[in-house]
């Protein structure tokens, strides 16, 4: 009887290890969403109004999703002063976002963007599911 218990325990241990390995492999293949946050200072309201639709169009063409926060209120809670304006864009992954921000389509919009606003800081945040 004891050998049957040993076999059952070894079998259960094997199933458990296999389940953990499959879950780990599945998690490695899943890409986490990312958010690009741009803190900026508007320079010219009319230039900004003209450049935003073009920027949003190329972002959406690259599978990004603008959260339309540029005209929203920014409220300082902790730390240094809040930026005057913040843009947030959702991406399928950090890799997609980095590829976009290095793309020709984004670079081509630089002259328009530079007239409209001064970027203080732009960064990506990866989000756990």
C-alpha cells in the first residue's frame, strides 16, 4: 500500500510542477499594457489646437489610444509643482510605444509640436494586469 501512496504523491507533484510551468510560460508571452505620460507647457494655444488632431491621428494609426487629457485640469497633490498640462496615451506594450516614438510619423510632426508646446518630460509606465 505504501508504494501506491508514493506513486500517487509523485504523480500529484508532477502535475503541480507542470501546472506551474505552464502558467509561467503563459505569463512570459503576455505583454503588459503601457501608458505614455507627457508633461508639457503649452506655448501657443492655436498651434496646439491645430497640432493635436494630427498627433492623435498618427497615434491611433499606430494602435495607440489617446486619453484626451491635454485640456484637463492637473492638480498637484505631493512633491513639486504640477505640470501645466499632461498627455496620456495607452499602448498595447512598452515596445509598441517605444517603436512609435522613434517612428518617422512621430518625427515628422515635431515642427508642429514644438510650436505648440514644450515637453518637460515624457515617460512610459507598464501596467500589470
